C-alpha cells in the first residue's frame, strides 16, 4: 500500500507542477518546451524513486527504530532518486 501511495503522490505532484507551470504562473514564467514527452519523464522519475526507495530500505518496518533513523533514510532515498 505504501508503494502505491508513493507512486500516486509522485505522479500527482509531477502533473500538478506541469499544469501550474503551463497555466497558472505569470506570463513571463509560463510555458514549457514541447520536445520531451513529459509522461516519459514522469515514468523515469517513478522508476528511479521506486528503485531508490527499495535500495535504501524505505519500506521496512520502523516500529522499533528512532525517528532520526527513519528521517535519514528518507533523506538518503530522496537524494539518490
């Protein structure tokens, strides 16, 4: 369930940022180049985060671990991904 939720949050955030950049910013900051297919970029982001989270051990149980250890794993996996 955590893995699916991470993928959904990542996809929603990417698509929201895409639409904000395309429509909601002032005119001088608006617009995106059309050359890269942004859905391919999203797919690569999802794959890299999934691999990074698995590699660092983000989906292990943290019930008996201190919060600092959990926080450091989150930071490490985000910087790797």
